[in-house]
C-alpha cells in the first residue's frame, strides 16, 4: 500500500491563523492602554525618573514640587548640561593650576636655560627636550619641590653635583644626551623612583653611592658602554625593571638573584655567551630578553614553561629584519638607530602585555580574503 497524501486547503489555514494573530494583537493593544492608565505604571515611571535624577546628582527641589514628581525630561537635560559645564570649568582650573608648577621647553633655538627660570623655584616638573642645551645650571639646587626632571634628547654633557640637593626628586630622565659619567651626589636623591640614562652612548660605570637609591623601581642604562651590571644597581633592593641592552656585557654576575623584586630584564644586543643559573632563583622575573647569536649555555629551567618566565631570544637585531629603504634614510646615526629600536622594543613588550591580558578562552584570528 502506498503512502497516503493529504492535501489541505492552504487558503483556509492561512485565514484561521490571520484571525488568531489579529485577536492577539488586539489583546496586546488593550493591555498596553490599561497599563498606561494604571497608577502602578505611573509610579514606576516616577521612581525610574527619581533614580535617574539621583544618579546625576540633581537635588530633590528640582523635580519634587508640592509632593508630586515632575517627570519633565528637560530637567535631566538642563541640569546635565549645567553639571557638564561645571566639570569642564573645574577641569580647566585644575589643569591651569597644575601647569603653573610645570616648566616646558623645546626647540633647537635654545642653547641655554632662560634667566627667568631661576625665579620659579616653586616648580615641580621640568620637561626640556630637543634643544641644544649643554649644561644644567647650578641653581637647580634651589628647586626643592622638584619631582620630575625630564631632559631627554638634548646636548647635556654632564650633571652638576647640585643635583644631589633634590631630595624630593622621583623621576630623572637624561636619555639621549652626551653624558660620559654620573656624579656620586646623585645617590643623595633618596626619593628617586625612575632613572633613565639610556642612549648616552658613552657611560661605562655608575658610582657606588647610587646604592643608596632604595626606592628606585626602574633603571634604564641601555645604549651605553657598560662591561658589567654596576654593583650599585645590584644593591637597589626595590628594582623591578632593568634595561641594560645595547652595551658590552660579556657575562652576568652570579649574585644577580639579589634583585629579588626584578620583573623585567632586557639584555639584548650584548656579548653574552651564557646565562647564570641564578636567574632561576628570581621569583618575580617574568620577562627576560637576550640576543641568542652568541649564547652557548642556557639553564634548562629558564626555558621551561612551568616557571612563568617569558624567555625571548632574539637571533639578531629585531629592526634589521623590518627596516625598509625609506626608514634607513631616516636612521642616519647609531644614536638614532638606538632610539628607533627602543621604540620598537617598547611596542613589542606592550604587545606581550596585551596578550597576557587577553582571556584564555579568547582566540585572536586574522582572516584575509582575496577576490
């Protein structure tokens, strides 16, 4: 016996469903009208309005009149704009007040600091860059409130001994200048937290007196001529970031694990042939970057994934493989090349941090389509 096929009148079925849908929509319309006229719905609207007013900090006197709630949306708009204007005004005043304590100077037309600077001893920050200034005035000792001294990319050839008088100094950046040495008096700046001497190309050692800098967390001495990690650096007990790349290191001290707070160690572009096992004993070390061309001995534990350490071995300069002809024209000197590579490594490390912050269940996928 074959399959029995039943043929319906589809127009009849469609008519039945259209009637049901029409009745359902009518019921929904009546329910909506009932709710709009209901006291409960009005109370709900008033409460929502009150909550919104409270979020924006609008006082009750603006929306509560004779015991009744005025739900006029203009109240939210008007008061919101007024508050926004007040916030902008406060922000402007705060920035104006803050800028009063900041000195900024740039441009190759400057060969020395302006005379008027010595009268502004209340300043808390100096930001001087891309000038032809060669010396820092001795009267810097008068700036006892100075917290930040940013003097990168100038022509400064020495630091005055008076810099040791800056007891409140927290940040010192004299990168990419012409320094050959650092005065012992810098060790008196006991509030210092960040020291950047990178790109001077000629510093070979640091004075032992810098051992007093117990608050320092960041030291950057890359692109100089160090043959070993300075003893004073090994005594900076709170150090978390050390960049001593692009120097003349041939080995690392066996007691480098004294830096038990160190998290990032950048050693690329040196002449290292081996890494000491002491690196395994540094509990907080999470990023180690080296140049792997000359390395013949690496502790096995350093490469194990169970340690939580990111070990990156660069087989050559990361920039050499990406530089195009136009870029080579820009990088005319070794100093400029070091600046370029420094920016590259900074972006690279930031990318590593971004990967760490990506949830483990997320996979980044790049799709390309050619038509």
